[in-house]
């Protein structure tokens, strides 16, 4: 109540909570424009393929697509962490190929499924650890380090298989990773969903995630606060290598054989998905939800065009164009923010 010209006049005031809520929604939209945009494109493309292909929107195709994208979803979680630190990991495709080939070779040599499984995961972790140590402690650019790893790991995968596919005769639980279903939902998809949820929790709810974002945003500031940034960066590459190994096991058990070429182009698909989803190539901004949408967008394009009988060569051209577009958009959106930080 206030007094104006001798009269008591009531003035209505909006509660502060209402004002904050009214501002919160536009702010959320402004902060997540790229995620909203990619989700909209995903919906539009899904509707398009549903109209022009009778098989696209079927339950069977959706579940098969989930199964096929499980490996990408698993690796994209850890690629998001790597790129958020302002790094990149080009070796995940070759590690995946090595894991696929190695588990087949080990089981064929008479090793038990569990032992082979552990060895393959450890090998992937070691490769990632080496990448992380060289990048973090020797200060060599991640592009150079992981490119070199990609080449020599691919060569190693070809060496142990001779360039041929090797059948996998593993135990039931191992085969279930790639081929099993629970309530008709692929086991690999369930695992991927769990990994995504855990990855989201790590990035958004833990100190480790805060350090990952901080390193990409302002590495020197994080270092001065007493955080061992070299260790954090090293761990992100180690986890990335282990995830790629597990993805190789998923693919090998789904296909029933190990191959040294199964990961060809895999790293580009994952990087494109992460960048499309809104994780900044300059570091400091990472989003798990966006990365998931990116994986599904690329998967929907591949699946939809295949069902429409489009040539695989044209599909590859389109996928390359999507990667280029992702880099252009990402650079345009985040370069100004990065320059301001620096």
C-alpha cells in the first residue's frame, strides 16, 4: 500500500519466484539453441523417412537402429568428455577395430570368454592411457598423438587378423552383449542407455565433470586452483580408449565375428555426432543430451537413406557433408565465446 495525493492506492507486485520462472524458460532456450535445433531436425527427418519408407517407423526397425547405434552411443559419451577438455581422440575407430579383432583371436586361441573380455578392455585402456600421458605430460597436440595412434593401432589390427574376419565362438553371456534382448529391447542398447545416464551424471553432477569443463574453458585458472589437470586429461583419454574397446566387443558379438576394418570411419561419425550436438570444439562446453541427439541424427540419415535404396556411396557423401556442416556451425556458434574467454 502506498499513499498518493492523499489516497491509499494498492500496488500489485508479481512474486519474485514468478518473475524468475518467466525468465528461466527463455534463458534455457537461449542456452540450448543447438540442442533444440538438432532435435527439431531429427524429428523432421524422422517424419520425412516415415512418409517415404514404409519400413522406417516400424518397431522392428527402431529396435534394430538402437542396436546398431549402441556402440556409437557408448563412445560418444567419452568423446564428449575429451572434446569438452578442448581435446580430440581420432584413435577410437582403430581401437574399436583392434578390440573386435583381438577378442576373436583370443577366443579362437582357446582363451575363456571372460579372460578375453578383460584383456581387450585393458588393452583399450592402455592405448588410451598412452595417448593421455603423451598429450598431458609431453604437451603434444591431441590431434597429432591420436592420429598417430589411429594409424599404428589399425596396422596392429590388420597384423593379427591378416585382413580377414574371424568368427567368434564365445559363451552365451558374451554373445548376449551384442545379440541378446530383454523384453525385446537389445541388451547393447540397454547398456548404452546406462552409459549415457552415468556419463551425464559424471559431467553435470561431479567434481570430475566440473574439472573437465573448467579445463576446456580456462585451463590455467583450474591449474592455479590446485587441480591436477594433467591427470584429469589423461583419465579422459584412458576412459575413451576403454569405451572404444567395449564398443568393439559389442560390434564383434553382434556381427558374430571380429574384423580389423569394422571401425573404419567410426571416429568421424562419433566426432560429428558430438559436435552436432553442441559440444564446443574449442572446449569448455559439453552436452551429453546433444551428443545423443547427434548420434541418432546421423543414424536416422543412414538408416532412412538405406531403406530408400540410396547408393551407399551417396550416403557416404552426405555423411561427410554433415560432418563439414557440423564443424562450420560449431565454429560459428562457439568461436566468439572462445575468443572472449581468451
